[in-house]
């Protein structure tokens, strides 16, 4: 089965929950996430081992679906 490549916009408390949950669902491949708070984004990226996009457009281009949190 082909995985859906999904990106997440927002890495606050709920965004991190969404990213974590999506990582555990076999039907999804997490492309990465975008957040305006660079410091927070780098912490989340390191913690969850997920790519952080510094520009929303890059995330959108690299994703088939977007979860806006």
C-alpha cells in the first residue's frame, strides 16, 4: 500500500501531538512540519526526528496532504 505524504503546519502543544500520532500511523509518511517559531521548531525537529521547513511553501510542495494545527 502506498503511503500518503503529509505535512503539519504548527508545532505547538497540539501540533506535536498531531506529528507524533501521524508518525505512528502506517498509512502516512510525515514529510515534515512548519512553524514560525524557529527555536521551538528546531527543538521539535530534534525531539521527534522530523524535518522542519523554514518556509511553508517548501512543506506544501513536498506534501500530498496538509494537517493545519
